[in-house]
C-alpha cells in the first residue's frame, strides 16, 4: 500500500515534468549574442526577472482534484490487494479441508495428491493472473490520470502566462529538485494552486 502511494506520487511528479518551457517571442528572431561585459542587474530588474517556479509537492497536496484522485486510486489498489489475499486464503482453506476429509492426509494416495496439487496450482495461477491484470489496469489508469494532470497544468500555465510575463517556468519537488537556489519571490505555486482548483471546479460543473 505504501509502495503504491509512493509510486503514484513519483509518477505524478515525473508526468508533470522537470521543466515547463514557455517562450513567448511573438515570432521575433533571437538577438545575436554579443561578447561584452554584462552589468549587474538592478533590484528593480531582478524583481521583473522573467523566471518563476512551481513547487510540485504543494500542488500534489493542495489541489483537491489530485488529492481526491489519489485517494480513489489508492482505494482501488487496496481493494485489489484485499481480493488477492481473500482468494489466497480460500485456496489455503481448500487445501486444509482436503487433508481433513482424508483422515488428516493418511488416506490420500499418490494419485489423489498429484491431482489435487495440479488443481491447486492451476487455481493459484488463475488468482495471480487476475491480480496482475487488475494491477496493470490500475497502473494504466494512474498514468492516464498523470497525463491529464500534465495537460491541465500546461493549459493553466499557458493562460496564466498569456501576457508573456515569464520566459521560463521551472518546477521543483522532492527527488526532482535541480534548482540549487530559489528566490521565494519567484514562487508562483500559490497562484497555480488557487487557479487550478478554481478551473477544475468550474470544469466539473459543466
């Protein structure tokens, strides 16, 4: 259970991506590079730096849609594991009942034992195949959800940055944080959380 939650979280971070690149150049060609001394930027220029970042851990914990979906997926995973354990216990009970019915195994012939063992192995294989298929289906559903989140985030950031305020929007998060220094004034996470919560809420009412 904990492993699946960790996988979902990591998959979510990986699907959203390490870097969202937005370059609103309006079709202008890039200016040639000039090899010259670069003067230090003023405080005012730094405040208008065309860079921002989003903390993915916060999005994962504070966007209602993501939290609800994670809870749903974890519930499905728990149900799959419970069904697998129930079927395994039933198979073990069947074995114990077979032994009990034959005088605690004393009257079981080699042929009877071989036939019963073959039957148990077939049933065990069926249980494992069903468990594997259910797990695979849930994994595919999880990835589809991550793709959906990635699209929603990209769409939101495109609108959010439609005025071209930022040239680059980076993402940070546990295990994916390659930014060695972050100026908190460039953090737009709260805007993204509030905006995506509102956007997804409105979409769900349509």
